């Protein structure tokens, strides 16, 4: 089982998982952002030579998290798709995932890449642009709203650690947490931590807390 760090936001316990997702125990739900299904396949269809298997790898990771944490629902905070929804290779991987987890609810907030999601036929419940599920507001792009804690994605935050490559991070800001991109085949937005902010780096196997005013700590 992947390493996890327990935190509390808005009085609600959450578990941040090293494989770039959030476990909400009270809902038996997994939250993740920026899945970008079929990104490499879309690039290949445009004539850009890339290896196959990216979507299958991401869905295998997701399947492992679902099984390890006894998840009943997966909510994706936008950018489920990346480009074309009609490419057979990644859709076969998605169908295999759904057949393995037939009782799992999969739902999604609208992201900027999800114009084709409504007609994609993936069996995903569409939640619209934002959902209030106390004490959280779930949406794709980061924002601050009084009285709730925003959980979002979109930015693909990464942080450079001394002597290490850039790492995806959970970016903890006042009133808002930005999740790392779940897909391994994504770029990253380098962040700098301002006073009052922190981050938790995740490499798929371990997590590391990083404060704005000090060195990384375990």
C-alpha cells in the first residue's frame, strides 16, 4: 500500500496518497485531478511519435488505489480527457478498468479539456463546474471562496527539491488545496511557496512535507 499522510482541512480528515490522489475516508471516495485520458494517443494520431501505454499505466495505478483503500467512488476534478475521445487503444484500457470495478462510481467536474466528455460514452457522471460537499468546494481551477475549503487541480504543481528532480506536489494554500496531476504523462507548473503555504511532494512511493519558511521535513 502506498504511503499516506493524514491532514485535516475545514475540520475534515483526509489522507494524501503518494500516488497523487486524496482519500476522503468519510465518503469512501478518491479525489484526483487531471487524468488526461488518451493524451499520448491523441499526439500519435497527430503524427507525433510517442510510446503506447500511458493511459493503461495510469489506470493500473488508479485501480491499485481503489482496491487498497476500498474506494466506492472516484471523483475527478476536471480534465478527464485530453483531445480525441474516439481512439480505440486508450478506450480499451478504460473499458478494462470499468469491467474490473463494475460497482465503482466515477464522476467528474468539468475541466478545460473536457469539451467532448459529455458525448464520450465513458459511463462517467457529470457534476458540472463545481460541487459543494461540506466543508469543501470541488472545482477544476483554483479559487478562494469564503466559508469553504476549495479542492482543485488544473495547474499540475511541481516543486524542485535540492539535489532532486522536480516532484509533483499537493499545494496547500490558505483556503485552497491544489492537487497534483494524476496522469504521469503531463507537464508541471513550477511553484514557489509564499508565507502561509506548504506543499507535500509525492513520487508514487513516498511523501515529503515542505514548508515555505524551512527545509523539507518528513
